[in-house]
């Protein structure tokens, strides 16, 4: 019995955009979507009910962080991430590969795996693809990621070639080690900005992509135009009957541009991170709400926004909270920013289903101020 | 037309406890009560709906903090505190006197008022009783406090005598300056631990107590037994037909002991402050949830607690959140701790109405571990 399936409901005739449904053991996901990030088994400051209220269909959590604290054994004893954090909708965990390379100190990579030091305690750890699958199975997310090597922007061709070799090797081992049919393993297409490598990486992944494939290594420092170019390249190469997940990308403009290039799933810490710094997404670009011009501005962040923050509080109040270091400020802006992206994904879906996505995208991008999209 | 009134519904025949109703412009308050503190126009981390869900009938906010940031003019422009923070139930503001003496640097006190430096910017400010009334009227709380001089524990008799003289002088000026009939001004009984001064202070206050009187200068460092002694002394001296507010006191044992001595209203930052440090109130004393013994304890904080945190999350999860520095941990413990005190106040009220308060108090205090009440 297959517990995962994906169906395309409608394709945009003018762009690569598609509307679909991704069936998972914890419920259906209507794509395209944006997924809030709950790094440490919590989307910072928000309760599960609040996430549901703002329309979150699935959330993401980070294997690297949970492995180090509280430990996969604790989460497993709790009955898995869903029970531990009281979230009954789908969850996706990344493999931790990205964090091992970006957060931890002293790493030694070999064909066997990666040795690294915890950014918390400094303790040494060694992760293999098999160990990674074991950890992700203990965490119990619906969708899990292959352990891979993500290369940074500016990485040389030779480094990217080597990373592809390792990533392919590890993918095969992840696939063999992963046995639970309650979890779907997504291979990750790497290849940095090198088009021929990206093509090869797709070929590496296809045998292991059963119901979902991820695009990694983008939005790591390259220009947005380069990211869009890679997405244009990948769109026709990726299986049409599987969901495509663009990892770690989540500004409003990137969502619209990504969906237009056949991406179905996206995630990013951006909406909650900039919230904590006092910045809001709006349909016209960012609003730095901690600025003094908002001190006596008693309008909501956005007049026509249906989020809890906009329905109940003013810019002046939220500015006060942020400036006073009050948690509620970060909470309200997180709610607004997540709702902004989730509603945008839903609006894109409606536009695809209603056959007006191309116009929707053009209008959206015309009114969006890209100069206010540097987060 | 009098917008405030208080009625005693029932008196305990064995103790000083009373159950009553305090009618205010923003609704009725069933006493005895505990009032959550929202220092900077927000109870740290919680939304108004969450406060209502846990049974908060009234909240407190701090004039000193709001005067400095965002400024009383901003709150007034917003339409007052209720609108600014989206709280439609009663609000009480303190006078800021306590904070001027405890938080700010360099203060010069004279009969005219107090000069002090902002703990935020270092800027000089001068507050008189008239100015204080103006600020509290701009904030627009239902219940406002007289500007007073609160003396610390260990203060000499002579200092307490002088503080009484100033407090009396300022009370008269507050009373004259306060004109709005939308707000009830509470005089504050000071006098430190000196019984004859406490008696004199009651006499100073009585002419100005129209529907409420506050007891200040307790829980500032003295032994609890000394506080209870002062409350025993004051109980027969205070008007029976007005609510009595014991300022800044709020551990579970102090609530029960305070209500038993005729106190109707209490407030404290304790429940939310210890929450942020990872400590929970329980019926048996404090639980330091960040301790390692809770790492795989999947029970709720308290089995029979009806709060949101206990209904949905385990000790292990909350411990993880606190240890990982996640806001949700402080939020959940704040909800639990506030619910603990508010339910305790409600249980005391039921016991008074049901004629079993004396037994209730004895049972509660017998099972409460006072050695776990050092917060």
C-alpha cells in the first residue's frame, strides 16, 4: 500500500507552474506551498494552533539541531516529532547535511561520512548516510531528506564535481538504509551553478525519486537571476508526476518566480527571522516596522491582510513591542510574515487553477518593489 | 453616575476572606483575584485571547515603563491602553513610584516631586503627583494608583516616617489633580514594618479611598511572617465595603494567606518571570523543569491542570524548549503559572462562597511544600 502519492490537478499553459495535491500519512498538502521552519521542534514563538490558523499545511524541522538537542532518542521515546511537538499535520525533516557544513566547526569529510563538532558543546560526532536515516526515522517526519553535501556560492567546478560524487554515493546508501514506508525519502539535486553538473545530478537522483525530489544548493549567495536560470534548466528534467521541493528559499518574489518554474514546495527561516528583527513582508516589499516613522502609525501592517496581527494590532503597537524587546512583537510579525507567504502560495494556486497565473505573476511582480527585497 | 462599585457577596466566618464583585467601566471583576502583569503593555509572550482563556479578569501595566517607552502621548493617541494593546477588560496601572525608586539611577526627592534618570536613556525626568495623574489619565487604565514613596526592607523608622509624610502630601495632590470619573484612584497604605506607622497611614488614606485602597511596601524583602502580621493588623482597619489590593505579591502560598487576611486583589511578575527561567508553579511548590530529570518525562507539568500547556505538551518538550532558548517554552510556562494562580484565586472564591474556605486553606497549605516556595 503506497502511503504517498502526488497528483497534478492543473498546469499553467504559459509558465511551468502547477497546482497539485500531495497525499501523505498525516494528510493532504495542496501545492504549491510554503512551509514554515520549526528548527528545534517549534516554529519560533508560535503554537500549533496559530500555525493552523494562518494556513500552514506542513512544517519543517532540522535534524542537525534535534539530533544534538534534545536527541533523537528523546523524540522517539515521545512517540516521534508529531507527538513531541503536538503537530498532527505533515512534517518534513532535512538531513542535517547543510547545517553540518554551515554551523559546525572542524569537519572531516570522507566517503564514509562526516566528522564534525557540535556548535553547542564542541563534542565530536560522526554521521554516515545510514546513521542519518536512523536519526530521521527516529524523528518520524513524513518526508525525509537524503544526506548530501551542499556546496557554497563561489565553489569551484572541481569542488562541485567532488560534492556530486559524494552526494550520489550517499544517496544510494540512504536509499538502501531507509526502510520505513511511513516516510518518503527525497533525493536532492545539487550541482551548484554548473549547468552540466545540475543535469548529471538530476540523472543521479531519478532512480531514487519515488514521490518527491528536492533542489538544493540554491539561495546560498548567488544572484537571484542565476537561481532562476538553474530552475529553468531543471524544470523540464524533473519528473512531472512528483512534487519538487526548492530548499531554503522564501522571499515573496522568489516564491512567485519559483512556482512559475515548476516548484511545488518551498521553505525558509526568512519570515520568522526578519520578524524577530522587526521587519514585515508586505505586497510591496519589506516594511522595517521598528523605524521611528511608525511610532504613531495606528494602521495595521497591511490594510487588507487577514492575519491575526493585522486584525488586532497597529504598526505603532508592534513597533513598541519590538523596540521594548517584547516576545509578542516577534510573535505577531512571525504570524504576519508566515501568513503573507502562505496566502501568496494559496493565491498562486488559485490563479493556476483559474487559468490566470501568468497575469497574477506579472501584476504581483509589477507592484512588488524589488529594491525592498534585500533581507 | 458612579462607574465603580464593590459589593461583598460573602464573608468567611473563620478568617478575613471575602468574595465580592468589583464593578468597573470595563466589566465586573469577581474577587478575590490574581492580576497578571503586563509591564510594557503586554503580558510577556501572551496574546489577549490567551489571557482570557486562562481566566484573567484584569491586567496590570506599569506607568514608569510606558511613560519612558513608547510615551504616554503615543498610548493616548492610540485611544488609551485598552485599544493600544487590544485588551477590553479592566486594566490597573501603578503610579511608577516603586520603579522610580527601584530601577532608575540618581533620584532627588523633594516635597514637590522626584527627579530621576531613565534606566533606558539616562535622560533626566521630573515627576510630580500632578504629572503622574496626567500620565495615568493619558494611559487610561480603569484603576490608577496614587504616587507614593515605597520604602525598602530594612528602612529605619525615621526614614519610614519621612516617607509617610511625603506619601500623604502627594496623595492629597493626586486626589486634587485626578478629575476623570472613568478612573478610580487607589490610595496606598505604606508604613513599612512599623505597626504604628501602618495605622497612621491607613488614617491618611481613608479620606481619599472611594472604591479601593492598596497595601504597598510589602514583599520587598521582609519575612513572610512579618507580611502576614501587617495584613492581620490592617484587615480590621480597612473599609469593608471597598476592595483591598496587596501590591506586588504573588506566590501561591501568599495568595491563600493574603486572601485569608481580607485581601481581594494581588499582582506579581513572579509567575511570568520564573516561567522564563524554566520554573513552574505546582500545587506542591515549584518545579524546576529545566532540570535533567525531566528530559524523558512525558507527563504534563500537572496531571489535573486544565491549562493549555498541560493539555497539549509534556515536561520533556517544555524542558527542551527552555534549554534551547525557544520563546514557546516561556510562553507555555507563563500560561501554566498564570493559570495556576488565577485558578487558585477562583478556587478560594468558590471555597468562600461554599463556606469551606478555612478547610480549603488548611488542606492547601498542608500539601504545599514551603521549602519549594523560594522563588
